[in-house]
C-alpha cells in the first residue's frame, strides 16, 4: 500500500522531540513522564513529548489526556491500532517537530541529570547519535533480572567498566545498544527505517539492532554513561515469557543475512532442540544409556555455560539465580519465537530486500499504518 507524500514537520521552536511508544503502559507511564519532566527541567531545551499509543486497552488514554493538560511541556498523542514498536516509533518520528529526537521506552526512568549531561557535551550539535547507558532496576523481582546474564555474556567488557566510547561496525556486537534510550537526528533515523523496512508484518520486525547497525555504518553512535536511565522489566513469569517469544523472532530479524556464520548459527539454534530430543529418544529406544548420559551432560553444560561466563564477567548474583531458575521455560518460548523468525524472515538470510517494500521517504504521519 502506498504511503502519503512527504510533509516537512521540523520546527525551529522545538529543540528536542521525545518519542515514547506505549502499549498498555498505564502502570508505569506516569512515572516515566515525571522523570522526563525532571530531566528536561535541568536543561534550557524547548521540548515536546510525543506518545504513540499502540492500541492500548488499559487506562493509557485517560492518563495521557490528564498529562497533556497539566504538563509544562507539550504532550501530543498519536493513536494507532496495535501494530508493534517498529511502527509506533516510526509514526512518532514522522510526527516529531524537532530535528533531534529522543526515542524512549515507556518502562524507562531517565536519570535526573541524563539530559543535562547531553546539554553539557553539546550533543544536539554533534555529528553522532547517542545511546543511553541503561541499568536494570535492582529492586525488580527475580524474573526481571534474567536478561542481565545474556548482556554480560556478550557485553561484559563494557559493563564491567562503563566509559564513554563510540559504537562502530568494528565493535558493534560487543557493546550494549538499543533504541530504548536513543538520541538521534530525526532524518537519520527515518533513513534507517527506509533501509530496514520489512517485507511483511512489521510487528515482528526488530525495532533496534538492525536500525542501529545501519546508523553505525554511516556515523558513530556515542555510548555515554552520563546519559543514563533505569529499566523496569516485566515482573511476572507470564509477561516475561510473552516478551521472550517476541525477542526470539526479532533476534532472527536482527542478525539474519549479516554474515554466513550468523546464518548458520541461527539455523543451528532452530534445529538443535528437535535434533537433541530426537537423539535422546533414539538412545532410549535402542537401549543406549551411556549415549543418553553423554547427551544429557552436554545439554546441561550448554545451558549452564552462559551463567558461568556471566559470573566471570561480574554479572550480579541475583541475575545468575534468575537465569538458572527460568532458563528452561525461557529457552522453550525463545526457541519457538526463533523458529517463527526463521520462517517469517527467511528472505533476510539471502540479504537485501525488495525495493517495492520501501515506504515513501519522510511522509506525513500515518496514524494507522498499513498492514505489512
């Protein structure tokens, strides 16, 4: 489906547009906006807050109406049917009035001096994008600490010693990054969306890694601990597992087609569980207990290895406990999501995409984007 023609929205009256995608975020959105107000108040910036309500069914609409009436900063609400974060952020970017946008996860609490730090280093005049340093709320229940193990496995060197640095293609996979707290020029992010536009349903499209990989290939992304926030993760097993399934699908979208080795790894991860299960059943049927024992030991070693590596890289004890408690149910739903991703994003393994899938560049706001 074609998109509307482009309409310029940048305004010299606004220094910063804060884009917040939101779906059923009423329990924490109030405090998220309070933290935004507090951080903005320590800067001279003129700002607007653009909240994209992704078809929420809770009290989000009433909360936003109240905030819009009382906030010292302009609060605008963009409504769309539930279509996922990828399109929610895209619509927010197209509605933004500033040349600079801060994309902010609705679960994040900006630290009070986060934006003052950006102002002090003159971030809005730089040639870089800026990635926030995000920590997990240490008071969250055990299930919420799970993801700290994978992050310490892959990004442990930085997490052991956070310091300002540039994210480039050379170190891209070794440092933390994401669009949950991400300052970027609006046109740069929209160009990344153009380059990464999905062929099919955008609900299962990665809203961070692939976009950031495109940006990092063009200009540096500054990772700075002074630009920081706290993430409040899901606190029930049901919500944690639902989120894990989605991340499995987006994991494929983030890495498929980026190298032959990654393609092999992704396909291997999709095939490994049924192959291991089949081998185990064969060992039982043929009466080979030793083979079953070896298979069980190797599986247990593979499952526990991330916890060991994360411990060496100084992951918190509660994060390791969370991993060991929840790794089996997580593994099942993540694997299901990964298999779904291999099927949905199978064209990505060949690299590239159809030019016909690219949206009209920088068009007018689409409040109910087409079903892709």
